[in-house]
C-alpha cells in the first residue's frame, strides 16, 4: 500500500504544508487524491483549457473548491504524467 506523507516546515508561528503529487488541498483544507481527480478528468476529457479548469474546480467544489494556484498545479501534474498537453488556441490534447 502506498503511504503518503506530507512534509511539514515550521516558519515562525506558521506551519507550511508541502503537498505531494498524490493529494491536493481544497480551500477548506480538505485533501482530494490526485488519482480521483485524474480518473474523473479521463472520463470527461474537456477539450478547451477554460473547460478543463472549470471541471477541476467542480471536482473540488463539494469539499470547498480549489484555488486557482492549485488548479494550475493539478494541470502541471497531468502534463508531467503525460495525461494531456495544452495545444494552441486554448485546446487540450488528451494523450491517454
């Protein structure tokens, strides 16, 4: 079984949590697994970048939603995993 650990760094009174690729925080600090996000996206496969962002936002909506920065991180992970790439003129090319 794959065990996921977060890396905690203390700076002053703030505690910063470095998310792993396997999980992403919603705005209410709840974790949603990357595998769940990827699976839902592979079913829908939005064809335009704005639709991709909106669909990712909808996935996290029941848990408080994702920030724009987290949505961009999720898209970056999908590109690194060769699930998709972004084409010209706001298009999404699905590789899987």
